[in-house]
C-alpha cells in the first residue's frame, strides 16, 4: 500500500500540484510553458495539454486586446474631432487633445467635471434623460450650446455612444461644432435672399424695416412709409403702388408668435400689361363674335323685309299689312343697332318687366310671313299674362332665330312648328318645337358651341 501510495503521488499528485502552481503563476503578458508531465497518467497528461492550449488562447486574446486598446488609444488621441470619455454619472474621465478648446483647461484638471457643467443647454437632467436608456453600442445625438469661455457660446451636436459593460458602464462623446455650418448656411441663405427677384424685408413691431434684400432697395422709400399703420389695420396689408414707372404689389404678412412681419414687394408691371393686352384681345374677339351675330340678325330681318316687299308687288291689296310688318322689322333692326352701340359703351339694355306670352303673340304676323305656305305655325299661349324680367330685344331675336331654325328643319317636305308659353314650377317657359328629323345624337354635345352648324355654306353662321 505504501509503495502504491508513493507511486500515486509520483504519477498524479505531484504533477497536479506542479500544474496548479503553473496556473496560479500564469501571466498572459509573459506566458511560460507548463511543466512536462512525463511519467504521469494519461488523464493528467490530457489535462496539462488542455491547460497549455487554454493558456495559448488567453495569451493570444490578451495580445489582441492590448493591440486593440493601443489602436483605440492612438485613434482617440490623434482624432481631429474632440472626443470625451465619460463615466456612468456623465463626469469626465478622459479627453483627447482636440477637446482642449472646449474644456478650457488641461485634461487633468477637467477630470471629474460633469458634462452638464460645460453646457448652456440642455441642463443636467435633460442630458441624463437623453442617454439613460442607451444600450452598449447605441448612439444618440444631442443638440447643445457649449460654453467656450467668457460669454462665447458654440452650437454643437453631441454624438453619445454607450460603452463598457454593466460593471463599468460609460459613454464616448464626439463633439461636432455646428458654428461653421450655421455660418455657411447663413451665407447661403443671404445669397439666396439677395438674389430673389421680389423685394423681401423683415419689419419690426414699430413698422421699421430691419433687414431687406437688394430687390427692395430701389423701392425702399416708397414702400416703407406707413408700415406701422398697416400692421395695426389688417385691411391695409395688401396694396399697390407705382414707383419710377413700375407697378408694385405689396403684401405684409404677420405670423402669430413671430417678432417680425414679412414684407413682400413684387413688380407686376409686365403682368399687368399682359393682362391689358389679353383683355383687349378678348374684347376684339367679342366684337368679332358680336359682328357675326349682328350680320346674322340683319340677314334675317332683311330677308323678311324683302319677302314683304315682294308680297306687296304680287298682292297690292295687302300692302297695308306688309307695310306694318316692314315697319316692325325695321324697328327690330334699329334695336339691334342700339344694342351694338350699348356694347361699344360697355352697357346693356336695362331689364324690364313684360308679358312673354304677349311678346310671342305680337311676333306671330312676322313669323308667319317668314314661313313657307306648307309649314303650319301653331301658338299655345297662356291666357293669363306671363310676366318676366329680362331683355325684350334679346328674347325677340331669340324667338326669331329659333323659328327660322325650325323652318329650315322642316322646309323640305312641309311640317309643323309649335310655339308654347307656360308657367312651370315658378318659371316661365318658352318652347319652340318642330316635327322635323331632329338633331343627330352625335352632334348634340356641340349645340352651344359658337359657329357650329350643319347647314350648307352660306345658309347659317352657327350662332
């Protein structure tokens, strides 16, 4: 038993003690090989091999960690961006040289200073609230004003990244100075502001222009007067003024909660001239349309007069009736001319109250003379007066044109034309109907287009 025990100690216990001593003294920075396990059991030998492999991996991991830390340290120190390393309580642990401008003193004396102590805004509670829920590797951007020393402030963005683990939690902060960016944006805005065609200005509550672009400078004196009164009176915030031969549209916009109102001055000279030319062109087109309509109406009236004159030649005994019809037609022609003159003076026939049924009844004689003998004219008129308010001349011409259109529709084989005046649902209705072939469905959508007609050339203008 003693011999067996000594053998066990020699082959198991001593090697394990030597292996334990090596493990306790193992340093990954200065690794040494484990003791040789010759003469031991296979299990002890396998255990020694496993410890040796583990020691090599630990040493390799240690070397990699040291190299990574060294690279991080180099990057942290050499970075042109200001970098800060903070503890979990957001106090300064370390800063790179680029951050000295923001710290205002050496790094050693800044260690332990709360981050919020350097900020004009936000305050400490807001900073803590912004980063408290960050997990490792997550980033959050905080807009802040950094105290540079004295009364000078810098607009910055703090890019905060959570670092470390739950036992040693901290934050890495990169400071991005926005001052140059804001300045460049301001310069870009100013160039855009000055190159605007419209004049634009900021107006304070006293009606004084505090900032204006170049487009407003030549008109500044004429538009700047009376701005205080216009600010008080909402009805006067849009106006038009003329200056050095230019027509200017001015508007004053007052936004709620803003210290300044915005004045916009737009040169509308060319636009107004174009509108005038367009109105003239529209008037000339209207004159052309009116001339066509007048010619159309006169052709109808002259045709009726010519018909009655021939009737007098053929039937002298009916000269009195024909003369009365001719006089009536001549009076209608005078009314057409009067309407043309009213248009030239941009006036119109004043509306008057008259009996629509009586107007149709008075036109019956003229209408019958315009119709061929094989076309029957029938009148269905309300016995009671049908009072309407309108242009009696225009309605008379309308009736004449409708009847002539109906005559053309039934002229080939004779037919019937019915005139009806009645009251329907509080309205007066004048209806002209014929028993001709009707209007083809494919052209009905063109009924009210000026100059559209299915008549042969020279038979109608489509009005």
